[in-house]
C-alpha cells in the first residue's frame, strides 16, 4: 500500500505504466513489420509476373514470329500485366492501401517518448508508391519505341491501369510499331528498368524492416530492465 512506502508506491505505479506502454509499443512495431512483409510479398509476386513479361518480350524480339504468334504473346503479357494491376489495387493492410500512392510519411510509435525522433520510426511515403503497370513502367518520350504514341506520358488515375496494360503488351509483343521486332527489343531495356525499380523498392523495405526489428529488440531490453527493477523494489 502507499502508506507502507509512499515513494516506492509512486515509482512502482510509474514503472507499471511504462511496462504497459512498452507492450503496446512492441505491438505497434510488430504490426509495422507485418505491414511491410505484406508489401514485400506482393512485390515479389509482381516481380515474378514482370520477369515472365520480359521472357515473352525476349521471345517476340527474335523476329521469327508472325502476327498470330505475336498476338498470342501479347495476350499472355496482357494477362500478366492485368494481374499486376489487380495485385496493386488489392494490396492492403488493416484497411490501408499499400500500393496506391501515399501522400505523407507513415510513423510507427515504438517508444515511450512523445518525440517522434526518439520513439518513432518514419516510413517514407515512397515505400507506398503506386505499383500498377503505368507507374512501374513510367514511359518517357525517349524510352518509347519508334512511332509509339505518347499516351502513357501522364499522371495515371485509378481507372487507367487497363489502358496502360494493353499498350505495354502491344509494344512488348512487337505489334505497336508496324509489326516491328525492334519494338520488343526496345521494351527489353524498359522492362529491365522496371525490374530494377521493383528491386530497389524491396531493398528499401528490407532496410525499414531491419530498423523495426532493432526497435523490437530494444523494447524487449527496456521491459526486462524495468521488470527487474520493479521486482527489486
């Protein structure tokens, strides 16, 4: 009771409050780690589809295929890119869309202090950039195959994914510039840039996950020390 040791009682209650908050902070960090794992897993799926698109584009660039064969290649590429758009549209965690372009950074509260620089981990909004085909490919005039239109050079909206997938598939299959295999060959370079972009995002996610894991370990040490001190008191 407080009457037995007023100072000790006050300290004990303070430490118990901190232990409860540290438990919440640990949950916050774990939830953040789960969110980033969800995002990474979805990027891994997208990467698999893009790699298959590259394989098919490599095939179309060979110049030994007629229009019918190229159309078959185009159909599979379109299906793969449509799936990329579906994954990006449905990548969510606790109601948060993870691949629809965040407008601000996300902060994880992983400590007891109200100062975010001391007890927060900032997740850059770039981690939650658009993951649809239009945004991943990001065509610019210099990158487009000769004779291709510039209709991909604008800021995409939610309803533009299918249009982007159709045009990209057309160029990859060598059907976008007068049935020229040069279109597919040019697309290989662009697809490699897409793959590098995805790999860069996954690498950045890994770095953020390492920070969160470190925070979880630090919280564990704090909890252990306070529990020990409370027991001694």
